[in-house]
C-alpha cells in the first residue's frame, strides 16, 4: 500500500529535495523530525482532521529540511517548510506552476515576524476553514513573537460570525456601519472562551463596504481570501477595494488569494473553467493578490486536485505556523539532532590555533655618550 495519495507522481521530486540536504528517504526524514520530539502528523491532523495523509508527510519533509538547514527561528523554519510543501507539487500542475508550496512557507514566515501586526482571514463564514487556520495560528504564533499577532476573521453575515465564534471559542465583534458617513463602530464584543482562542476576533458584516471598514478598523497588514463560499460577493471585492485604498494612502498591505482553479468541480463560480484554472474566483484573485495559491480555501480534495496536497489553504497557514514554532521551541530546549546541521552544537569546528608571536628584536644602544 502506498504511503500517501498519488505517491508515484510525487516521490521522485520529494527524494530529489531530500537528497539536497543529505536525507536518504522520506522515512529517514520522519525519524529525524521525531528525534527532536516533533510529530508533524499530529500537528496537521490537529489543525484540520480531514486533511489527507500526503499533507502529514509534506509537513514531515518540510520540518526535516528545516532541521537540516539549522533553522533555529520559526520564520526561517517556515520558509524551509515551504520547500518541503513545494516538493509535493505534481509536475505540470497549477500548484507547481504557481510555486504554491514556497508561497505558503513565505506567508507563514511573514506572520511569524513582528513587522506583521494584524492578519485577516477574509472568510465566507459558512465554511470552518478560516476558523481552523486561525486556531492553528492563535495556539502557536505568539510563542515566538515579541509582539502578539492579532488574528481576525472578517466575513459575510453577522449571525454566521456569531455561530462561528461560539463554536470555536472566538470573540464575536458586532459592528454597525453608517452608510451616510462611511464610519463603523463596535456595538458589542462577546468572548466565548478564555485563552488564545478568545484572542481571535470574528467580525460579521452586511456587505463589502462594511467589510472594508473592518479592515481599516483593525489595520490589516496581511490577509488571505476564502474562496469556497461568497468569494465573488464578498472576499475578493473586499480585498481588492482595501488594496486600492491602501495604495492611495501609502499603507503596506500583502494580499493573498487562497486559490481558485477549482473549475473541474460544480462550484457555481467556476463552472466549466477546466484545468486551465480561469474560473471567476481565480480571475478576481489575480486582480488584487500579491500571491495566489491554488484550490479551495477549505476542501482538501480541491487543493489535491490542483496538484498540491490534501489540505485546505486556510488550515495550511495554521499548520505551517504551528510546525515552524514547534521547531524553534525544540531547538531552544536543546533537542538538536546529531545530524551535522549547523544547529548541532556538538559538532562545532575546533578553534584555529594562534600563530606563535614573533620574538622582539633587542633594542639598539644609543651612540650618544652621556
């Protein structure tokens, strides 16, 4: 039985990636990661229980690469994990063409650096994928950041936001938008738990204008759009409008389109788009995004269909952050493998011996007589 889905179409490039770092096989990568106390499989399943087995192995490979590169910081580990994810992309696929694995690593690295203050899941709210991703980030990111990362969900529907908040233990933030003055105010805040999950603020809005106002209210620096529900009605127009206004006001904003390209499914926005991946959500994402992923924000099968792995793009953000943080914590605690990587303190190069000092020449006697 194959180790994971589409094994035969992936293993060649996986082995090539591992070989660059002196790892002989994917099984050896698993042993290396477990040797410092990290269970990448468990982390992935904790973030999205319905993720495919190939997602678990992709994060195992990414973590092994990070260890071999000697990544002692979570942000650097995230970038290395991206290399592992990229090795799982099927050659010639949409995900391979867009370098989605590398993109996921870079996005997680941004969230782990203090320059990013607020991250937003622009969500459909009928889907739980944004919640899964947010929980993964909330549990992990602030363990290694100096300043806490603010994580928000911004989606269509106040009732839906309330339900999502209550089920997941987030803080529901009810707003009221004045369409005459274009100003927004917070009516009430309802935390449904204590601890990291309550730090996630969940907004439900009535339309794009209120959605953009929420983006400004929180000062969003980076966002990722959900594209399984309401993508053309809310997420992409909100991201695009906010992007335009940020450009006008000189604010730095990095927009990620979680996917599109699910044209071979019966998604109404993508009907008959085909493998060329030019469905409407995909097209709208191309208009505003700084980086574009492939497949669904939530459904593992859709992302697998695009040639990446079986895990929703939004939960993948949480998983990348969680695994990267686990690597930094393991390195800090001294769980460094004897693998020859630059983090292995047991194999430091011996200090070079100093050359013997040259003997001083005797001082010349003065010719002047006293």
